[in-house]
């Protein structure tokens, strides 16, 4: 029996997937909810084993980033399938880099989604050629190759914190945080995505899945 967890902040999507899984042989939904945090809380409360496959929406409404969500699930012991529309190629790339097993478009037929779950549950890789081509061909979302520290600084700064507060939050010197933001701007320029202002940096952070929505502080 393949134990499936569904994480999507749209109830209608979850209900559709639940119904499809219930019709599939050897497949059972053990969790259905709006966030990775809720799923992990459920795991702690019930002492259930990690799901055999987690079907995860790319962008959730709780503010968690793509990398955070995928990394937490993978570290918890479950392979992850991203189930999303194809309008965030940079975020899709980030999910795959973070360890997602593959991506299935929400435009796909439901039987294709169920088939993908079975494929990943068997330990096989999904064919992401179509998605990879779309990502690689989208120059507007070229990967700036930010380091982990640069991503942390950008995430907090773009969310509205003054640079001094960013440095304090991360436990680094103000000069280090400032240097990181400078390098971030340089890297975005190098891939044709300039970000000269804080508003521009917020836009880049949103495009790359570091900030889920405009926090209004920029």
C-alpha cells in the first residue's frame, strides 16, 4: 500500500487528488492539509511513519519558501512530487535542487498524477524533460546561483527588515550583510535580472520563491 500525503492550500485540489487516490489500487491518503508544518505536526502527534510520497503544491500561503518545504519533507524521509502550474520556472528549479523527485503540472490528467506517485514510490525518477526545457529556456528567470547565506540575507532584507536587523538576526556583522546584498545585486545583473532598488530585490526574491508574497515592507 502506497501511503500518500497531500499538501496544498486549495481544498478543491486536495479533494480531487484524494478521490483519485481512493480509486487507485494499493494507494491510500494518510494526510491532507495546507502546510508542511501541519503535516509534520501530524507526524509528531500520531507517530505515523513518513508518507511514501508527498504531493506538494509549489507555493503555499503560509510564507514558507520552496526550499524550506522540500528540504523539511526530504529530511523527514519522504520523496516529494511538486504539483503546480508552470508559471514559476525559477521556483520549480529551486524545488528540484532542494531534492524534489519531480514535477507534475496541475494541467496534467489525474491519471498522470497518480502514475507519477506510483513511479516515485517505486524509487524511480520522473521524466522532467518538458519542465527542464521550459526552465532552461526562460531567460527572465535565469538562476543567479546565490549562496545559502546570500539567500538568507536577501529573504530577510526583501521581506522588509533593515540591513542592520538582518545582520543581527543572522548573527553576522553589518558589513558582511551589506557585502552579501552587494554580491546578490551583482549576480542578478550578470544573469540579466538587475535589481538596483529594494523593490527590485523583493521582486527577484518573489520570482525565485524566497518570498511567497509581497510582505508590504519594501
